[in-house]
C-alpha cells in the first residue's frame, strides 16, 4: 500500500479530520485548539472546515472540560477533549475515575462512554515538575479505561481513528517530544485495533518493551547494541490497556531476557506490572532477571541537566540490556 | 557425574521387582544402549539398558534380590568417583507398605544426579541458576550444583547448561527414544497421553507377545522431555516425527489420548511409513475435552487431591492403583514438570475445547486402524470419537471403562493391540 511521510501532529490531525468528516457526532474542545490551532498545531484548519459548533475553544477549566466531554459521551456524542498537559487532567479525575470508567458497569452495560481525552506528557525542554510527568500508571490502574500511548505517526493516526469508533473511555496520551517527529503513514483508511503490539525491531538476544517516547530512544540503543553484536527485539505495546500479553510472552520466551523501559518514575509503574505478568507466565523461560529502566522517584527537575538525569537515556537502556545478557554494563574497547 | 539407572516400573500396581540377571559388575564400563540387567514381576520380565556411558560405581543389589521400583539399580560415573552417601539405597523389603517410601521425596532423591566427590565437591553449592537453566539442567539429568556458572556471582545460565550438554553429546533437540522390550521386525512405538510419561506403558507390554521391538518416548513437556517445550500440537508432532526418523522404514504406532492424536498426525508429512494405528481413547477427533479435569489434575499438589482427579480417568475407582497416583505425584517433585505441562495444556486446550484436530488426517489414512474407547470416558467422550470415525476404522467400545482402557481392561487392550499390529502383516 502506498504511504507518505507525515509528522506525528499531522497524522493526528488527519485522524480527527477523517473521523469528523465520517461521523457528525465527533467534536473537539480544548484550550486554544480552534482559533490558534492548538499549542502543538494538531487541530490547525479544523475550525475553518467544521465550524465553531464542532471545534470549540474553552476557558482554562480542565474539570469543566472533562465533565462536558464525559457527559456528552454518555448522551451519545463522540467528544475529543484536548488537555494541554496530562498534569492538568488531575483536575478532572473524578469525572474520569468515578464516572467515565464506571458508567458502563453501573448501567449493566447499557450506557457507554465513548469519551476520548487527548493529552500529552513526558519530559522535554525543562518545563518543570508540573508539566513533565508521565502519568499513565494512574489511568492504567483504573478498570474501565483504555490507555493508548502511540510512538509513531502511523500508530498515532491508526489508534486515534480506532479510539473514535470504539465505545469506551480512552486516555490518549501523546508525548510532547514526538509531535515534530516524522514517519511513514499508510494512505487510505488506516485503523489500528487496541491490544495489538508492534515489533519495532526484530531481534534474538533480548526483548526490550518500551512505549511512547522511549521507543525511539530504545531503537537508538538497539542500533548501538547491534554494533556490539547484541540483537535486540523492540516491542511497543502501543496500548497499555488492553495489553498485548501474547506478543510480549512469545518474544520473551524466545529471547529469555527482558528489559522494560518507561519514562515514568519507577515506583508503582506500568513496567512493574508488566514485569509481574512475565514472572507469572514465563518464569521458567527466563535466563536473567527482568530489568526495569525507569525515571527516578522524584519530581522532574527544572534544570535541564538534572531533568535528563531523572529519566532513562540511551546509555541506561544499553547498560540494562547488557546486564540482562550477564555482560558488563559498558562494552569494553575491542583489543 | 554419577547418574542412577532406576529399577523400572513393572506393573501398574507393583512396587517391587526381582532382579533375575545382572550383566555388569562394579567397575565395568558400559555404553549407551547396553543391556545391564533383567528384572521381573510375577508376570513378565523387563530388560534394563544403560542410557549413558559410564563406569558402574555402585551396585547395591545382587541377583535374586527384590528391589523397589524407581530406586537406583546401579549408578554410572567416572573412574574413581564416589556417590553421595545419602542417595544410596538399602534394599527394602516391602516399600509399598509405607507410602513414605515410595512418595515424592524417595523418588526425587533417586532421580537426582549425584555429585562428584560428595557434597564438598560441588562447584555451585548454593545452586544459583536462572529458571530456564534450572529447568534445562533437570531435563538433561544434570545438577546445577555441579556446573560452574558464567552468570552473575557464579549463577548457572542457559548457555552453561547447553555447553555442558553438547560436550557430553546429549542431544537437546530430539526426544530420547527408549526401548522397552527388544525384538525383531518393524518397531512399535507407544505414545502416552497428556500428563503421563512413557513408564505408563510398561505394565501393558509385559505379555504382549509380539516379538517386535517395543519403543516409547516422552512427549515434549513430559517425563524426561519436560525441558523440551512445544508451542502447540503441530510442534509436538514435529518433535516426535523428527525423533522417529530412524524408523522411517516402517513403524506401528500405538497412542493413548493426546498420544493417539499425535500418532494420527504422524501419518502425514512426517516421512514415516506408518503400518498400523492403534488409538486408545483418542483425543483430537471431537472438539471437546474435560477442561475441569485438565485444570484440576495439573493443580493438584497432594495425594488426596490428585487421587480425586485421577479417579475421573477410570470408571471403577478401585481400578486406580495408589501407586499410579504416587508415581504421578513423585514425578512432580521436579518443579519444572507442572509448569511445562501447564504450558503444553495452554497450547492444546482452551477451557474445554481441543485446539487441534486430526479427524481429517484419520480420514485420509488408508492403513489398518483400531480405536479402543471406554463407554464411560469422562475426559474425551465416546460420542465425539464415534462421530468423527471413518467407516474403515474398527471401533471397540468397552463397557464399564473410562479414559484408561489399558488400566481397566488390560487383557483386552493387549489382545486388540496385538491383533491390530498383526493385521498389518
């Protein structure tokens, strides 16, 4: 199939545009998304095309925005609520955790909440502790929510289109560092079902599981490790809920070693949970302890050098892969 | 490294065997496949062969002694090697009288490879090892305590086990075929069912009276092949098929349950000339299997629990000999066995559904085929089996018999196996 190169933010825009054209109940609200086209330019041009009824600016009032979105979804629309930073989604946690995630169960399955919250997280450029968090574990923990974390333009488009067609609340977590990255996106109707991971690089020695902005960083590490003679398989689950356990377990059973990389801080993170799944299901296949590379358990520092030190970098991933192979963390110079 | 040769199981409910011939004495060197002894039960005699090369370094029994089954008949090792004291066995008069004597601990001890030079000689006394290294070592009869590990702080990792196994010439890829009785002519290969191992066939073979070589192997995930993981039915068939290549000139297959399904699948694409098929309570013909049984059977950790589940295998609970339950439990003393079988079960069954079918392959098989099934089979229903049998297959429906016709109606099953094989000419 033909494909073309798009930026992550352009791929997201295409997904929203195509679904708004297809389904008149899709609308989007957020801060600065209509007139300004969004802080990350994802929604540029949509106001002119669909008008202020379906592309609407809001005041700086996240609790109200999320409440509107959840209510509209219950009433039968397909709202997209854009929250500028995932950190600010905390203002709407009651609507997300107690209403959106529970409504389907509490109505005996009759009420559905096709609510999509698009937001972004992660470190990048020294925007400090309240604008740099990776909070996927909070949503991952709540039964009833879908948690999506695309790492490429193609995945971003395909998963967002699926999100706008399925019936449950979706936490669509983008990354501030990824908006300007480029990648090939298939032409035509391009939809990616939830729960299907993607092998971003095939390998035989170690399985590395990563998502969101840790995927490109892990691919860089894998490239460097290949020069050291180590073949790394990089798996991107793409959706954390539902999680593609089968792909993970099959890969780990093959390589017998696993490293999980998350930008979020270590304590109570998704990596720990994936690790527990591997230990329960594939313990007897393992030839080394599962390694977790994660952010430090501190608020993300403002200072750029400290910010960098607080989240996994390429060398941290390389060292963990080498440990999983029972090798010294740093390759010794050939000689 | 010293390894024991065990007194074989000689009957479903027999716990001891008489040693009638010993072909070796202390200090003799034996090769793999050498006949080392003959033991007998009241009904039949069994040849015991060496499974590895080595020097006989212990021989606790003499001709005429009565030895407990599954205890070491002798140990093979290197010149000058001693065996650890705690693993030598004093001839026991009647171990069946006390369940403790034939329980898991006794058998696990007997099956554990012995350390060179006693406990002080272990290079890895703390037994540090990765899970897969531990499993693979156990599958090859190696003790991680004897292996110098290359992992962190001396831990044994997979490559250490594989290196040792390949240097010892022990192939890891093909399943080991055991000769249960030697003979002349086209070999008969017996394939056991899910959760069993090849020793399950021994009682049945005692007086089969065919004169053909009788062989068996442990399916992947079972018995000595528990380190051999198969990702699904096709992989099991491929592994067995590969192991049987040296019998490409012709083979009779006898299978029970899962083993019967494997036997049918081997009639196609494995490059084997299958002369006859005898299928006992075959799986793989209908869609359903008793999923509760598979789950409960694998989950049982105590003798009462396992007894409760294994009773489902038979129509008359009295026909289930306690020794059969204890042998199953004893095999599970190896911590890798149950996980290996759970993996196999997950690949074969989804709840009460069999994920594989050999009904079409059976339809295409033109040779003689006999099916033996119990009317009261609670695991795989007779109705399912009947529904998918082609017309050229002989079906024997046994009243008052469950999933183990070979246990509940051994005489008849022996006669039917012999007739089926003879009919192939």
